């Protein structure tokens, strides 16, 4: 006669146990999601801005366009458009080896790509050069960014001289004259990148994207139940 074995019947889990298990599973998925979608990008951002990103220096010059007030705005507009034009870029590349500096310096994300075409070089030039005109004071502000303070000033000086030559050729006999209020600076401290701000921006952007993605996933799951 085979022995009779007693079977122990496990009690059914209570509703509280089921709720705790569901909460633990949700907390685990949330922690994994935060670690992957927020923690990992934030860590990469800290590593990049803290150790990889190359410092960039900005040279600033302040100019005033003298002459008749009714023509100053037009002359300043012409000057600004020419200083940021492709012709000016070609002149700076020929005289100052502009592209060589931006392709040989910097990190992978901030340098100019080797073999970049004319449009890519011009977009990069516009990203690192700025000319703004204040219509109320007739003041032009020139900013040039490079990977060393000396090169930033060198490019700013060349750009300034190029603008002066343009005014002399484009407006011969006119009274417009470019007065240099503050010569291009030679910065000793880097201006870009904003390392702390960049790392915080990566964290906030990752967190926002994770929150939006979680809401979308929750909405899709809720819709699928109906």
C-alpha cells in the first residue's frame, strides 16, 4: 500500500500582498527606466562637459559707424551681411587658414569636420561669428569664437580689417567711417562651453523626455485595455 502524502494547501495571497507586489514591480521598472533613460545620459553629459569638451574663447570688439544717421543703418546692414558672407569666409580661409584651425582643434563634437563642404563650413562660420547692430546707438558688436584666445583675436582683427576695406570700396566718397571703440579682445579665460549648465541641461532634457515617454506608454496601455 503506497503511503499517503499530505498536501499542504497554500493560502491565497491577500489583496494587500498583491498590491505590495505590484507596487514593488512598478518601482523596479521605474528605477530601471530612470537609470537607463536619465542616469546614463546625465553621466555621459557630465563626462563630456567635464573632461572631453574643449574650451572655446571669444574675442569681442565694439565699433561705431559714423556718418549721416539716415544712412548709418543701411551701411551697417550692408557691412554686417558682407562680414558674414561666403566671400568673407573665403578671404579668411585664404589669408588666415580659418578652416585649418577649426578642423585641427576641438573635440569630436565641436570641431569642423575634415573635408566639409562650402555650406557646412559657412554654417560653422556663422555659428562661431556674430555681428550685431544696435539701431538706437549705432553700435556694432563683433564676436568671434575659437579654440584659443590668440586665434580668436587674430580672426576678429582680420574680420574687422576686412570690413573696413569693404566700406572703403562699397561706399567711396561717403562720410561713413568705422570707428573702433574697443579693439578685439584677447581672452585668457574660456567662454564656452558652459560646463555646469550643459550637464544640467542634459539631465533636465533626459528627465523631460522620460516623463513624456512614460505618459505615452501609459496612455497606450490604457487604450489597449478597452
